[in-house]
C-alpha cells in the first residue's frame, strides 16, 4: 500500500514537471505575459512615440514604441500589437498620443499598451477607431462660415 502511494506521488510529480517543460510557442508566451501584466499591473500615463518598421526577423505586424515614467525613471518599450486587431488597425494613427500604460510594479520594464482584456489607448477604450472619427469643426471655423 505504501509503495502504491509513493508511485502515485511520483506520477503526479512527473506529470507536473512534464507540463512545466512543455514548449509553448512565442506567440502564446507573449499572450501569457500580457495577461500577467494586466492581472497585477499598475496604470500610469505614457506617450506613444512611433510606429516601428517591421524587422526582417521580428514580428510582421505593427509594433508601437512608447515611453512612461516610474519613480523618476523613464522607460521605453515596444509592443507588437498584431494579435490585437482593433489596436493594430489604429496603429498608424497613434504616434504622438498619450495613453495609459500598465506595468508590473515588481519589474517596471515589463509593460503593455493593451491586451485581450484591457486597452490603455483612450480612443480605443470607447470602442472607436481614431482614423474613422469625423473631426468636428473648430469654433473659429464655424464662426467664419
């Protein structure tokens, strides 16, 4: 009976170890990272700096470069937004905009602009695309017309 219990424990240990060693593809690892930052992250104001050109060996989709400041230190980070269709579609129109950045307080270099369950880009949080928004005429223009 004691041998059976030991064999069962060894089997559970082997099963858990095998799950930990199972290889995940890079896209899945990035999705899990985004979700982890979303779960434990703090929100801070930042700015989207530019849309980066795709690197030959990098992601094929849009990559946004952004910066934010935590405890007096300015960080710059980039996020591939191709897995997030709404953000990817708006990416060419986002450089220069302010955004909310979520960062891991234990590791401030680990941050996101958006993930599957959260978006720090103001125009997109309301479910609109900045490129499709009609511009309202300024008060000066309507006074002249």
